[in-house]
C-alpha cells in the first residue's frame, strides 16, 4: 500500500480573477508565495544527548503580492474604478477567486483570495508603431489566498 501525492503542476493559458464587483481575464499571474516564520525551541535532551525541539509558528503567514497582466481590451473597467477609489483614499479590500484556465478553458487550479488591495495599476506604453494591444499590469496585495482546486 502506498500513498500518492496529487499533481499540483498546472500549465494555464490565462487566469480569471473574480473579486467583489470585478471580473477580469489575465494573460499571466505570478508571485504566489507563502512565508512562514517557524521557530525551533529546545525542550529537553533526548536519550542520545541531542536536544529535542518544539516547533512553533511565530506570527502570521505572509503572502506574496500577485502580479497580474492582461491586454487592455480584455480588462474590466471596474478595475479602473477601483483604482480611482484607492487613489482617493478609499481602501476597500475585496474577496473573491482566481481560477487558472487551461487551453480548452477548463479550470486547472483555483484559489480563494481574501482581503485583496490593488497597490499598482500600470498601462504599457503603446504607440501607433506598435501593432499589439497595450497591456495592463496590476499588483494585488492579499491578506491571504488558499488553493481550493
């Protein structure tokens, strides 16, 4: 009898972000990370003379900022309205989901996002000599995110 580990490898083609009042398709999302501060405290000595340790987490987990990028034509205008609110000092964290979609549009992975705030919104330089669409880059600072699929 053995144990199996679920395959966590995904190869998404795009990501769908759904936050309160906002739905946007991103071409790329990066920055997923969780940092845990674990401390080892010596508790006693083992029979061999080596110390035994007790491990505990010090503080709360810290989540990396999500870097999202999309073509301007696919960006929900509610994203810009939210940025305007933030610029006016109205900080309204949003909850929702981020779903990574495969080439056929089927979900490959999903995350629940809690307490997201946009910290940057930038539009790429775009001129008449560039035949591609301008891109929107967004940085989301999240209180937490958890994989649900």
